[in-house]
């Protein structure tokens, strides 16, 4: 997805619903994927393989290569994934707990006022990053404010351009 200054609440809602559906329909994704909202500084976004190769060719091994590469890394992120549940011996899908959704907010450098505003939105202090947990069904509830939570969080970090990615977790 192309970088967008602010993803709207409807787009966020749609992406969350789509992701939860995929994670629950016949094990299509087997729980190994998560959604990631990535915040990039103005004028910088993720480098393509070709751009990375060109950068490496031009500045290979120098400090400039690493500083240019780091400039294109996200400075803030919201990572949304299924809670990891250990299966007990002899347990089945039918008798195990239903995983919740865990969200981790890594906001980059913020001041005390923004820190407090994140807490007022519902983010929990979890060292660094912040954490927010909800049930999968909460996304579909008519009074759900989850997409709004992400939208307002990104708004507070308005200095970044936001990109949405589906990321495969190899761990």
C-alpha cells in the first residue's frame, strides 16, 4: 500500500475485519501474519529491493550506506497480531481458549503530553512500547471504537506518513 498521511477510520476498519476473517477461515494464514501500520518520516518510505541494491552498490560498507538505510526505516509502528496461545497436551481447537488481538504501539520519540494522550485513548503502559488487547469480536461490534483508536493514535503522530502492511512472522 502506498504511504498515506492519515489512513481513514473506514479503511482501518475494513483492513482489520479482512485480517481477522483470513486468520480464522480454515487456517489460511495459520496465525503467522500480523498487520503493521508503519510511520515514516516525510520524504522517506521503505526501500524496494532495487533501491536497496543501488544504495549498497553506491555506498557499500560506508557509514553513509547505513545512515541512508536507517533514514528509510519506520520511525513509529502499530503492530497487530493474534495472541500466542500454547497448546496443552491433548488439547484440540475446540477446547482451547480463543486468542485475543494484541497491539503494540512503538511511537518513536514523544513528549509527556502525547504519552498521556495515548493512555487516555486506552493504550496500556507496557514499558516501551504501549500495549492494547481486545477480543476479535470487538472489531465487528456496532459500538466498536478500535479503528478509531488507531486513527486517533496515528493522528497524534501526524508527523509521519503511514503505510499499512501485512507482515509474515517467522519466529
